C-alpha cells in the first residue's frame, strides 16, 4: 500500500474517531461550557436558553441547607442576563408538568442555590425552570414552570418523613399524585386503584 493511500485511510480514521467522540454524548447535548443543544434543538428552545450557555449537564450536586438534598441536574443554562435556569427532560405525549416533575425540578434548583461545591457555576438561580417533554415522532416542547420555594420544599420533605413515621396522610387534591408516592400502597387515603397498582 502506497504512502498516499495510507495517509488517506489515516485521515478517514481520525474523522471517524472524532465523530464517535462527539456522538457518544446524549442526543442533542454538547458538553458543559458550550452553547448547549445543537442547532436543530435550539429552534425549539425558549430564547433565554437558546441564547444562553450550557454550564452543567448530567451533574450531581448536594447541599445541607435548607435540608440535606441531593439532585442530578439534567441541564443548567446561564442566560444572557446571568440567571441559572434548570431544565429537566421527561418523556411523554401530554404537555403538562406533573406535581412530581415540579418537585423534582424545584429540588434541583434548591440544591443549585445552596450548593458550596466547586463545580457549582456562578450566577443567581432562577425562580422558574423548564420541563422538556420529548415523545417519539414529535418535536421537543419546553414547558416553563414557576418553581416551589425552599419553604414549600421543607414542608413537603418534613411531611414525608412524618407520614413515613406513622402520621396520617392528608388527602391530595389530585389523586394522580398518589401514583408517584412511595407509601401509596399502605396509605389509607390513597385511591384503592393506586394502592393495588403500586403493589404489583
């Protein structure tokens, strides 16, 4: 094999290796510090995210205040006006933010706000975030949602441990919330169908 042919094969090999390294990351996500999602995804993003910078992706953070919380954030963007905005991806066709999604995203924001980790990016944490809904055959949708406050999260956290310790549960306004509760199968106020489904 001649030197020109070897050089061509080596060049092709390097290109393939570069493509593999790029596309080993989650679909549509560039590493933190970049502009964020690729051009195709950016067209579906709110302007503050599309024009912002991805500063965290699939990163675990923890804090001791207001309670000992830990969360793995999907993505956090630094907006052009210096706000840190969390984004959490969920699958499903329904364009809604479930209560469980809201709590999860709010915990991510709280951990981000109170974390003293060296990897915590600089900036003020927004009081809102986005649930990114993805479904087969559909474009992603970003649902902006106002986040729960630290005080509301403390109430949920403390109430959970009281109920787990034997206190009576308080009926929820939305029975769908019981589907995601870890103690629903033994809870006296959870709908019967939910208790049966959780036992399976």
